[in-house]
């Protein structure tokens, strides 16, 4: 197995994520699986914060997902803390696994003097191994002592602590215009990024004030446009979790700034989602697949996803090979209406196909030139309607095999 | 790109495929794409032969598929010849592509003195390039002169001529008990092997006598159990074609030997289907994924296919890594009913999980030992019903990337 290096698509530096008033962060090294790095992150929220969650649609959910759903219902969307560990997903661990999630929430709650159901828990890593909760317990004191108002360094440390096969920490923030408030978030994920949520965790914060229902509606809508539009390898995780916490510390109500808040939230979730694709296991190309002319937006999304998930398309992209015939094959298998004899395909600005045949005057060298870059745009018009969608993915390379044929060893 | 070698899962020698009375075969080198090898195959059938066909469900069918559907309807399932070229799929070639398929059928028909709609055409290879029909025309004389009764060498030459990225020729045969008749077939395919037919061509012959309707029913049922149960990379081709030709030359009617014929046909289609998986691009493991306890057989098949298509499962298999957590994740994303807390998983004979948790006393070294072999059995019981299905696949290795990131160049 070759050594894992930072993704060539990684940003040069961790972005200067703005603090969100009221959020305090800490990280610690519990040695759950990794050594020589922090693997637990604690985010403390001020009393009265609202929390919303969107979770994996997997039928084999991990215990922390079950806990979060229960806790958010029991607390009516109130939250005082989020605790996250990497290295062990606490998934497929049965009743003992659920007890471990509850224990972790209770331990944090006791330490902070909060109700247990106001503590959200997330775990990511290997499936089917018992979570060593005593190692998390052992660092709780360190975590609470270490809590400090979230500044740029704190966000980066938190993003690092929640990573598994990630090759760079992921963070993003945006101001909410017309207010002093911000939206800021961190995420992890690079493999098992798939239809309807990725193996990913993302934690987004704002210091606007909003009720839990508003937070839930905004988060669900934003996730649909961002995290649910990315795919690395079509695999869905048992643990996918996105939480939005609103501290209200800015004193400004979201209701007076709804459109601006939604834009800021979308900017942050989209930025984090794209960073996850840019850290796709083995990725060397960031690829936007846009489908137009479909029967509807859902049909367009299904076709775009089929193209984005096709191993043959992804390997051609890895080789900068303008093999658009593989795009045709993917469109054909998507099971959505498409008019073979009106199909049009673009690689970057170069149109390869029109009216169901190779386009006259198509310059393959122009398409290849575009594919030699690392920011790729593919577009397909399927010729039957007005539906449109974009899905983001990466190429499929030897690096993916290296990482996934050796993850546990 | 590393050099392509014969699959480690290939049979030691081409099987001794029995002749089918009445079938004559020939091959020739037309230089359509490849040099130094035969790339066109002609199979001549005696007058009055029945032919049945099963085709890709892709919405972007290749021209030869459209022609075959038309021809079989026009001839009421009569066939005098099958002509196949490799190197160019004649797909996404519009009206000119259809004209090329018609032209090829007409040329063969004229040479053999048969109606054009009794000539079936198949093409496999690159998509979106015009088929150079004049090169096929140029070798028609050679082909017809070369026709000879199908013996073992003839079957092997025919299997070689229709291959593209195949690393070994694929053939199989079986006697029909109680008769002098046989079922024999050849196939090609190694990549783009996917849900509902693979990028594959298969041509199966018998010298039993049967009407076209019987042939169609038997073929459809047999394909459902064989070619539609294999997946290499979840990609579906525009060109998938399976034809069954019954020459009747043995003088024995299939209707008197139906069960024996169906068994022989199933044996041949299953054997060919498994050979295609064994030639899966980059494959080093042949993998049977069996799902039991599903809500129904269709649900079991959907779950088995999701496991078999999971890149994370396939890369773990490549590494002989008993990472059964990835199987849990795949079951969870399949979208079919499964009881997480009753899930049981076996790798070979070793049970890894029971009742939704790692099985007490699970010996990972036994699972690993099984995975170090090249014939792998995975079994999952999802604990909700009686549905069962098996899907066959292979592992995902660096070899797949090598082959598909360099196919056209």
C-alpha cells in the first residue's frame, strides 16, 4: 500500500473560519484507534441553543444516529453539546452500542450540568467493534478544561479530530448580511460518499437565534442541495449526520434575515460538500456533472448521479480520456427518460455529441485539454424536457484502491 | 498502464465445446480496430433454424440491437446467420449506424442467399465511432469460404474473434440427456458487466428442434438466472445481446425433452456467465454473494446486488480483508427491508455476525483464510422473510483501473 498523501485537490490552507458567538470547542487524544492525534471533539453550546439534525437513510443506522434522533425528539431540538469521536463508528454493535452512545451522552451531560438528551453524539470509523467508552470518559476532564471560544485554530483542530481517511481538515464559514452573525461549520468524509448522504459528519453553527423547527427546515433544504448532491463511490454510510446548532448569541432573530441566513447556510454546506468530494479517496479531479433537458429535476438528478457513479466514466476521467461513449452508456442505464437521438454532450465548453451522434467538427483535443485540468465539467442534455440537476463527484484512481484495500490494516 | 495479462481466474484451457449439428463457423481479420487478430465471426445456421434474443435494457441501444429486434420480429424468429464484429460497437451512431447494421445484414444475406431479416448482427467495442462496414464487406468472401462445421477449434476461434478486453475466450457446452443433441455457446465480456445484462455478447446453439416462441421463453428464463445475476462494475452496456439458435438438425424435438433441454441450457448460460465474471476487469477473486431471509426473492436479489456492487466491499475482498462492516453498510443502503438487529453474516463457513452484533467466538483468521483463496462465498441473512438470491461478482483492484483508464489509447 502506498503512503496516503494530501489530496491534490485540497485547498492550500484551512480557511479562516469565523467564530460563532457562544460556541466553545475542545479536542483531545483518547487513543480510540489512532495514536499521536486528537480523536475526540467536544462542542459546547450556550443554554437555550436550538439544534437540528439530518441523518443517513441507511436501514442499518449506527447507535449514535439512533441516539441523536431520540435526543432531538426528547429535547424538542434543544442542545448543549456535541461530542464526536473518530476511529470507531459504534455501528453494528447492537444493544451494547446504543448503551455506549447513551453513556457518552450522560457522561458529557453530567460534566456540563445539562440533561443527557441535550447532548448529541456522533462516531465515525470502523464498523462492528465495541466503542471503548472508558477512553472517552478518561479525556472528558481534559476536554471540558480545554473548552475555549471557537477561533480559526479551534475550528481547524476540531475538523482534524473528527477525520478518518480524510487527507485535509474541512471547514467553511459565511457572514449573514445585515447582521453581526455568521454561519460556520466543519465536516469529515472522503470515502463511502454516496446517494443520500455520504459517510460524512458535518457540524454547522450560527449565532442567529431561531427555533428548532426553523433550524430543521433550513437544514433539510440546505442538505438536499449540497451533501445530497455529492457522490464519491456510491456507498452510503451507517453514520451520516449533519447537525445545525443555533446559539442565538448574536441576539438577532433569524426570522428577520431568513433569505440571507439561508444563503449563508447554503454557502457553508455547499463549500463543505465540495471539500468532501475534493478529498474523495484517491481523487485527482473534481467533477461537476450537469444534466439538462430531463423529464423533471428528479429525473435529471438520477441521470447525473448514474453518470457520476459510473466506474467506467470515473476511470476515463482519471486518465483524462475524452471517452464520452461511456457517458452515453451511463445515461442509457439510468432508467430515466432520455431521447437517444437528441442526446447532446459537452466536456467543458467543447460539444462532443449532438442529435445522438458525434458532433461534426468536434475537437477531441479541446475536450482532452479540459480533462487535463483538475476542475472538470460534464454536461448532458437528454432532450425530453426542462429538468436540470448537478451532481458533484471525483475520478476513480489507483489511490482509491490503495486506501480501501488497506483501511483496517 | 501495465500490460494486460490473462485473468488469474481463467480456466486452464478452453473447454472442449461439443459441436452442434448444423452450425458452421468462420472468423476473419477485418482490421476494424485491432490488428494481428480475427475480429469478425460468422455463424451460419441451416434453413429453418429458430432464433431467440434477449437484449440490453439500456435506453441508448446500439444500432445492431435495434436491427436484431426488428429482424426477429420480421422473420418470426427465423435465422440463417449471425455476424459479429469486435472493436467497434456501432453505438451512438445515429441513422448512419442503423444503416451500417442493415448493410452488414444485407451483405451477409446476399452472400448466403437468405433474406436480410434472417441475419442477426452484433457489434462490440468503442461507442460513438462509425462502423467501417467496407472492412467487413472485404472479408465476407473469406468468411463464407472458411465456414466449417463447428468443432472445438472453431468454437475457440469464434470466441476469440468476438472478444474486446477479454483476457480469455469463453465457451461452454452440455449434452441434452436422452438425445444426441447438445447446447453449446460462446460469450464475450469483462467490463461494463452490470445490472440487467452485462456488456456482453453470448451466442448459444442447440441442434434440438423447437419453434421460435419456445426458444424465446427458454432463453429469457435462462438469462434471468445467469447473465442477469452477474455484475462486475454495475455498468450496463448499450449492446448486450444473447441469442439462442436451434438448428433442429438432430431431428429431435425439444418439446419431448423440455426439462433436460432447460437444464442443459441453464448449465451453458451459467457457465458462460461465470466465465465473464472470472474475466472481470482486474478480477483476482470470484465472489458469490448470497442473501437469505429477505422479504422476497426480488428483495434478496436487490440486496445481493448492492453488496456485489459496493466498491468498498469489492476493495476489501481484493485485500482479503474480512471487513464485514462494509457488508453491513451495503445492506443498509440497499433500500430493501432488513432487520439490523437480526443480521447474520458469513464469510465462507465462518460466521462473523449474528443478531446484529459481531458473533461471539468469531475467528477472523478463519474468514481471512477463506478470503485468501480465489473462490469467495459471502452470505447475509437479513432476518425478515424467506427470500433468497445469489449474485456473482469479482473484486475491485488496481487492474480494473489499469484497464479502464487506458482502454481507448
